[in-house]
């Protein structure tokens, strides 16, 4: 379970990690704890599956890269196998199961826009399954925050 301090940590870090020489120390000071405790708590939350990752969110397109949402219809018996093949690509930002005919969804972020097609073709060849490419048409900032 998450205690009150864990919730304060998650709430604080949703707004970003300080950009400075000692970001974890600065965040810990804001929380009234030391850096070692902050890092230990983050490791515990990650190990327990309460957090899936702690790290920056980059805007791939603004950095000259490509970004797209993808979906696949994966036979249930092959789901873990296909997830392993898809996740082996460093360009796959995250991958998750959905209760839908298209039951595997993932985000692809590449160094260059042209790389999107290359990676999708590789995934199709490796899995033998079609990858549905759903590039962004418009972008909306909704300020999504999760209650901790």
C-alpha cells in the first residue's frame, strides 16, 4: 500500500522533476525528507508495481523524431510471445493489453519520422501480424494527473 508520504511523492513528481544538479535532493527537500529516503521509496513503489516508471516524458516530434500509436489483433495464445517481440524494439515506449479485437496497443517513438515505417515493417515481419498505425492528427493538452 501507499502511505501519505508515498502519495505526496507521486503528487509532487507528476509536476516534473527539478532541472538542477541534484534533482532528487531538491525534490526530497521539498517533501521534508532526505534524498536516500526518496530514492528508496521510489524503488519500493516501482518494485511493488505501484509505479510503472519514473522518468522524463519527451516530445519526440519536437525533437525531430516520429511518434505514433499502434494496435494489433494478437491471438491470445501468442500474446506473451508477440509482446516480447514488440517490446524488444527500443522504439516501443509502452505496450498494454486491451479488451478489444485490437488487443495490443503500443506507442512507438523514433529518432526520425521515416523510422516509424521501418520499425512497423520489422514488427509485422517478426510477428506475422498486421500493425495498425494510428498517427496523431491533432494534439490536445488536458493536464492529466492521477490521484495518488
